[in-house]
C-alpha cells in the first residue's frame, strides 16, 4: 500500500531524521521525500511517499501522533491510494474546461470519481450526457440564493464530495460553502493574477495593451480571486489580437492550468500556508 | 539606401494600394511591408521598408505629403539608415542592465551611438570606464531637483540625444523630460505589468505567492509604470524561491526584455496609439 | 464575401503594388496583407484577405490570371468563406488528440466539416459515437494493404474530403494517398523534430537525458517525419520524470501543437516551399 | 559552516533515515535535502545541505565513510563553502558568452575565482583586459596540437583549476584533458541537442525549417556533443528569420543556458549517472 504523509510544523533540528526513522521502524520504504523550509515564517513542510507491505492504518496514525506529531507540533494528514477522491464539477456556459476535464477523466489521467456536474444554467447538460455523468441544474440568482446554496450543500454531502472544481463557474461561491471546503475548491481565473482580478479580464488585458496573457488556478477564499495560487501559465499576444483572439488563446491556457491544479491536488502535492501554496515535486 | 516609412491614419479603402504604387512610381523596391488595422479604433498602421538606388529625401517627403499624407490624414515619419540614433543611458546602482546593453553594443548588436551614461549615483562609473563611455553623475534629490532636471536636459540637448533608456534608473522622470521625449524614453519595470506596479515588485510578488514572475519594458508616460508596453517576458518560480532568488531570476528577464525593446525602437518597429504599441514584425 | 488569395512567385519589383491595385480596381477592400520574401531562394509569398460586397468569383479568377498571374509567373490559389473544408480524422488507439479535436469542433473553434473518422483499430469507436461522427474501421496490415488503401481512398473521395488529420494514427501513409493529398495531410509527431524521428521518441528522449521534450506538426511527405514543419512546442522535463511522465506531459503538447496546425491550415495561413512552411500571421 | 554532501548508491530501504540520523548525531542541522531514485537503474541519489556550528571535516568524512559509505556502497563527495572553485574560461572569437559570464562574475552572481581566460585566437584579449583577468593565447592547429595540449594542461595545473567552461570555444577538446576533468568541462552547444549536433547548427536548423531553436549546455565527453545534458532552453523562430537572425536570437539562449549550467555546477547541484544528469533543486 502507498501512504502519503503531509506535514507542516515549526522548523527545528532533527525533524527529517525523526520522521524517516519512524517510517523505517514501521517497515515502510520511503519512495519519495520532498521538504521545504519557509525561513521567513520558520515553518517546515514535508511530503513523504512510502510503500508498506501491510499496515494497520489506524495504529500507524496513533503512533505517529504520539511519537512525532505532538512533539513537533505538527499539522499533518495521511492519505492512501485505496480510495479515489470524489470531485464535483461546477460549470456555467463555457464548455472548454468541462470537455477537457471529462476527456482527461475518460483517458485515465485523473484518479478521481466524478459523482456529478452542477450548473447554474442548463446549457451544458448535453456534455454531461455525452460522458454519462449526472447533471444537476441549480439556478442561482438574488431571489433563490439561500435555497440554491442549500441545494448545493445537500448534493455535495449526499454524494460525499471531497473537493470541488469550478470549471469556469461564473458565480460567486458562498461563504458557507467555502467554510465546508477549505482549500478544497479549485477555481480557474482567466488572467495572470493579481493582474486583472474580477470580471472580464481579457477585456482589461486588451485595454492595457499587454503582450502576454495568462491564467491562474487557485483555491477559493472569501476574497475574490485572492486565494492561494496553485498554478499559472501564460501565452504571448500582440497588437494583432482582438478580444475574441484573447478569449480563444485563453481557452487553451485555462484548460491546461486548471487540469494541472486538479492533478496536483489529487496527488496531494499541494499544501497551503499563509495564503500561499507549497507545491511538492 | 534603405528607407523606412511609418504611417497611421483613419482606416479606409485603398491605402495600401496607394502607398505601394507611390513607392513603385518613385523607383523604390518594397522590401518589407507590415500593416495592421485596429478595428475598434478604426485606425490603419503601416511600416514599409524600401530600397532606393538614389533618391532626394526631401523631394520624396514633399511628394509623399502632397500625394498621400494629406489625402489620407496620415501621421507619418520617414527614416533612413544613414544616421545611427543617439541613445542616452540612465542608471542608478544596479549594474546588470548596463553591462548587458554595453556588451551588446560592443558586439555590434545595437545600431546606435551612446554619447553618455547618466546616473544619480557614482557607483557604476567603473563600468562606463571599462567600456570607455562618458559618465555624468547628476545627483537627484528633493533639494536639487530643478537644477538636476536642468542639467539632464542640458546634457541631452548638448549631445543631441534621440532617445533615452532607463536601465534600472531608480528615480522618477520629470514631466518636462517626458514632454521633450514623447514615446522616446524606454523603461524596464521588474514585474509583469499591470501586476505589481511601483516599488519593490519582487517583494510584492513573493508576498502574493505567484508562480511566475515577469518584466515589462514600456515607454515612459506621466503615470508611473502605466505607459505603452513594448515587450514582456516571464520566468517560473516556486515556493522554494526566496525574494533574493526572485531578484536573481528577474535580472535575466530584465536584461532580455529591455534589450528587445531597445532593438525594436532602434529598428523603428514600434508605433504608439491609445497608450498601446503596435510592434511590427 | 471574404476572399483569401495565396501567391508565390519569383521576387521582383512592383508585385505588392500591382496586386493591391488590382484588388482595389475590382472594388475589393484589403483587410489583411502579409507578405514574405525568401531572399536565399528569391521567392515572394503573399496572403491577402479582402472583402467584396458582391463579386463573380470566376470572372475575378480569370482577370487575376490574365492581368497578374501570367505576368509574374505566380502559383496562386483563391479561397472564399462560403464553403467549409472537409476534414477526415485518422486515429489508432490513443484518444487524447481525437477528444481534443472533437471538443474544439463542438465548441465552434474549427470551421470545418468532419465527414468521418477512420481507424485501423476499432477501439475509439465509442468516442465517434459520443460525438455522433461516422466511424470507419479499416484494418491495415501487410496482407490487406492494397485493399485497405483502396478503401481509404474510396472513403476520402466518396466524402469529398479536402484534407486529412492524423490524430496519432500509428500507421505509415501510402504514397498514393500522399500524392492525392499533397501538403494536405497533417501529422503530429511526439518529439521536437528533427530530434527523435521514428518510433518511440519519448523513450529515446528519456534515454538521452534531455531537459525539454517537444511535439511537431507537419505535412506528410514520402520521407518519414521529414515533411514541412507547421508548428512546434516544448515542455520542460527533469531527471524526476519517467517515460510514462514524458508520455503524459507530451499528450498536452501533442493536442495543442496539432490543433494549432489544423487551425492554420483551415485559415489558409500555411504555404509550403522547399519542404518548409511560410506561416502567415 | 555549510556542508554539502552528494551521494549515489544502489537503492535500498533506510538510506535517508540513516544519513539524516548521522547528520543529526554529529550536531548538524539539515537545511535542504533533495533525493531521487532512478527506478530503471535502481540507483539512489541525494544532495544534503547542512549547517554545522563547528566541525572537524576530516573526522566527519572518516565517520561518514565508516558508518555509511561502506555499508551502502556509496559514491559520495563532501563540499564546504570555505573555498571558491577555480573556473577557467576557454573562448575563441565570439564574445557574447564571455561578456555574459564576466558581467555576472563582476555582479557577484558567481561564487568562483577566474584565474585565467584561454583562447586559440587573440581576438578577445581586449575583453580580458576590460575585466582585468589574465589572458593566455594558446593557438591550436594540426601542427602544434601536442604542444598546445601540454600548454593547456600546464596552465590548468599551474592555476589549480577546478573546472573549465567552454564559452563558445570552437575547438575539439583532447581526450587527455577530458580525462583530467571528468564531468568538469561545461560546453554550450548552439542547438537543441540531439538535433543538429556538430558544426553549423543554425544553418542546419534553418534548412530544416524548424519553428523553435535551442541551446544546450552539457558536460564534455569523448563523443562530440553527446555528453550529459545539464540545461536546455528554446526560442521561437519563423519563416521570417534568416540564418543571421537565428544566430542573433541564439546568442541570448546560449548566454542564459550556459550561465545556468555554470551556476548549477558551482552550487554542486549536478550529479552525473549513465550519461545523464540529476539536477537537484
């Protein structure tokens, strides 16, 4: 069985040695270790992949807690490859990110389950049908706001969703949802953040005359487009490109940047601290 | 003789045909033609490179004015390769952009003259000496502001400078200087504008946790870091990079992005309109 | 109506002026003009987009031939936006490029018709069904070679196919097919050509220890992986990446590089000369 | 004192735990640990940075040998930051890489000493003079071959040079020199290897019609341009670029790719195995 352990704690001498010795003592074989020290914040981060032939997970967790976590004041989590995480997809009217994720899913690129697609519009139901994924149309407007949020949460809990991907979902996410899924809602914003946060970033980029456009995937927090950045990428543009050209070029960026973020999240390679991410290799 | 003509005017039918026929009628051979129409502003742009065996420039200009410019309400300029433009370098304490430009100059990459280097600090005089370029130390502070500006303008006029390159000159340029050199002062800003305008952009980028840093060269206008963008480039960063790492990586970006802008300007491949640039190929 | 004219001919004075005056005389409005001179080969290339309010195409072609083409020894072609080109897709077992193209097609990114998908294996029929495109399984092996080629050509002619896209079709294309579709068969090769031509390029790249992998789209010619290159792109890799990692990363490259080539071809922005492409802007 | 330890050995359980415990037991504080397992070759690699308040290096080495190296069959080396490595620069006639490295050196980017510059031509002596570095002109041709090699080795030994950088040195390096400096001679090749190895790669790239050009830095081995690759980068080109344009664009690539390789080497972040490099982060 493969076990992934994520740790952060105040930095101090001897952590790596203690943790690796512990794994060794439990008959685990360390397959990959990546660590990072944020010197300005004095915080230590580690991601450890180990193979165990057979192991009682609960026992291991208890021992880890007693022997290491308390001593080093660790925040930590343990994950196995026994269960695929459940990912809900939220979309609106743009289909490119949805097509991209479902194609990757069908190609076996993403080790997740996709219990359902939720949209505030009915337009993309046909794609859900194409890929045989349940589709829930939950309209959202000022009037039905509370009812809609309730319905969203009902669906997420009902399907035991682990994390949410906003694949160009053009609607603000409510605080209650963010609180339920802290650092577990991934958004794609169609600009190189922090430039052009908010609505219509391609229009703003065109107006400013930039020579490069970008896309940014990030975890959703209360403040709009200000959450921890997971991944960014860019593409060159020129005076020849119109706003529709920006939008076309941007689609490819959005697809790639979002899918990379989803993969990193699924592989437990992200860790959030101080509104920034550590991305393990 | 090679002649470059730059044009912008309201878009209408027949401009290309009229201009190319005119050149042909004057026994010129069009070597390169690049045009662009900004459809939202309804403006036509053109850059035309032609070879002439022998030509009376003044005569040509007069004819162009009478036969074309008035008729099409053109803003236009004509340049020959007979005279190298004079480029003044303004620097402060960072040496990487200065070294880069002088090395390129010595390698024959830049078809300019460099009459002098000006600095508000004496620190980089040794590099001016290494490359045998005159160095003028013009201190700048609240008290000597007017005198300094006067001295700057005196030097620029004295040397008949055509354009100015701010190679990490860490001092605001005065309005009077900007007015004297409209779209002729090139700055390098060490961020991916419009993100992180103003002071300490690498610190701000680090704070925000971006995954890509950038550099932007632009023409200087009254508003700080808001002039027409000439060129931008980026480099990937990660959680592993500290602010000093950002600064180190950024140096290479700054050098490349500034030198590209200088080359485009020298080759008359830039045209400014609506606070944006058209960059001809 | 929009008319695109592609020209190549021996370079000489006055071509641009003659062509633009001709368009002007026929009441056309030049919307875009891009030209290039290959000085080593002394060949002139031009792509001209014009708007005509109403025009007799045949008449225009005749006049163009008489007044320009003969005089300048032009190879030329004229295209309108009245009819979408018909694109056949050839695939084998990998689904990522097929998914990508069909998704783009459904999103309205590609102005083509897709009359059918052909494969030497039945595996991807389910995707053809998902997107409701006819699927033809034409097995190919030493024994049935001639019959298979005949069947391919029968299908291509029957559907009046204009060009073919090999979306990871893992089978050599026969000479007879190449002769029927000169510079009209687009292949995606999963390496940065000319490095790693032939089979298993990711394995070869891994073996050599490169730090960047690439993908190349090109027109198919008799010589394997040696046709005119349309588009290339690359992605960084490191010692940490295994061959499966290369393959995964490569998939995104392949999709993007192939789709860009298809778009350029559809927009008539490619022109082949001396086994190289001119790619108009 | 900062100590860097580089290790490779057959992969087996418990290595990380043993090494980190050892460092801990010697009162060292691990500042950075990066490891890699090449699963196909079953080899374990590690780079460990540790701080020690005071330490007897020889004693530490002996203990490391006894307690770890023998047991795990390690190839290993230990480096401190007490002594800067001595880097010889070999050049011919192109000045851009030389300017670049000397500028970086003067800016404090490279923690090395540069005892001398060697060239087979006298042309670049003026740059050595500009930067006050000794310059040795060692002509090289068929007739003086043996004498020249002898002189080269004499200089390298006399100055106690640690590694050699070929900054566009257009001359084959002799086997005897390669044997003296295994994985310690860094070359920059002006193509994206393995494409266009050998002479005139920009001409070959132009001929083939590639859309991207590259540069590659690698350790020099007996086989020309076939040594372990340290770093590669690329830049886009188009049909508009001539061979001189390729050469110009390539200069910037060469400078960056070479300087990155030099920095990685100086920071002991490279390790060679099976003619490939592990590049630690």
